[in-house]
C-alpha cells in the first residue's frame, strides 16, 4: 500500500524541493568516493577494481541506510515508519517531473519561442541544444520522456513492490552511478565499468516490461498499438545499451514517427540509430501524446505490479 500512496503523491506533488533529496545525497557520496579513488588508483586495472568497490559501497550504503532508518522509525512509531517509507519511495518516482519537464519545452514552442524551448530542453538532455530546429527540439523531448519511462517510473515501481524503500533506493543509487560514472570514454571506462554493468542488469526486466506497457497504453489511448508492438520488437535492441531503446521504439511505433538520428555532444556529431518508420513528421502535439502515453504506462505498471504482489503474497495485507 505504501507504493500506491507514493505513486499518487508523486502525481500530485512531483519532485520534492527544499529538503535533502536521497539522489542528491547519493550524488555527493559518488563524487567524494570517485575523487578519493582517483588519488589512489592510477592504472586502468586499479581503476577497474576500485570501480567495483565504488559501486558496491554506494549501492549497499543506500540500501542499508534506508533499511535501518525505516526500521528505527517504525520501532518508535509504526505509522511514522510507514509515512517515511512512502516519502522515500515517492522521491524515487518521476512521473510528474517528466511531464512538467516536457511541458516546459512544449509551452514556449507553442508560442514560437525556440530560444526558450532550447533552454528548457537543455535541462533534461545531454546533447547540444543551442542550434536545434523545431523538429529536433520536439524529437529530443519525445526521446527523453520515452527513454525515462523505464528508469524514472517503471523500474522504481518494480523494485519498490519487491523490496520497499530500501530496494528502490539501491536501484536509484545504481542509476545515479551510471549517470555519473557509467560512460565509455577514456576517463570513466574502467572506473565506471561495474556501475554501467549493474545498471544494465537491474534495468533488463523493467525496460522490457516498459515497452510492452507502452504498447498496451497505446491500445487504451487509441494510438497505433499494433505498430508500437511491431517497432518495439524490431528496433528495441538497436541502441548500444541493451535496455535504452525499448521505450523509444514503442513510442515511435505508437506515434508513427521516427526517433534517433544526428545529435551533437560538446560540438561533436553522433549518429544515433533510427527507431520507427517515420510515416508521420514529428509535430508539436507529439510531445503531449508522449506525456499521455507515459501517464497511462505508469498507471498500468502500478496495477500490474500490485496484482502480481497480491497474488504472490496471498492478499493485500499479508
């Protein structure tokens, strides 16, 4: 029941502001440990080994601290413990925040304010946005929402239902590690190797569930669900990551658009695999369509995981 309460709290309020967010604390711990490791580990082999310790320390610290904080509070007052459990899970969900971020790009585009739209997009993507045309701004927004449905909503719900706040905090720690050190460039290839692999493992099932839920959502919302499933099946493994293309492929199929293509990162061009057939040209309303599908997908994920947990535990309150 705590997961359900956290889900609706996220829908109503969104990303919490004004108090120490667990992910921010994880980020500070990762930065501190990375800096310390680099002072000791100089060779590639040393950094590869140290990267395993970095990953283990951050993930285990997140799980253990969450477990014991909740345990202590529940010993003082069981209801306060449940409230804390809800709040911690809530901070790991991003349905509301994803929608708001997309609409912050949509609103200036509706007013033909490309400059403001590029600025808003720059807050949610790592690609260069300064010179993006209208179609590329829309594509960037749709791609970001589609990709983050899994790791921002479905995966946290999945792990929250399995192990409550401690396990979803451990998942977010892995996700944060991947976003900070899981790059395949010269600086992070070795030190971030373990973090990138753990993130791939933890997202394997949620990514695939997400793709199928997007196709189901497309059916309920009267988008092209058949094409969503077809493109998901065809294009889901086109990205280098084994998980990242599932959401984008399913969305591309549902909207009959083409995602991927040329992006620039720090001035350097990078050609991403193309997902979908592009029967329709990307237009402004596709941002709203993606947000609608995201909301429905999150709700279906909640129902699916709740149903499975109820069946496996033999009842809601056991």
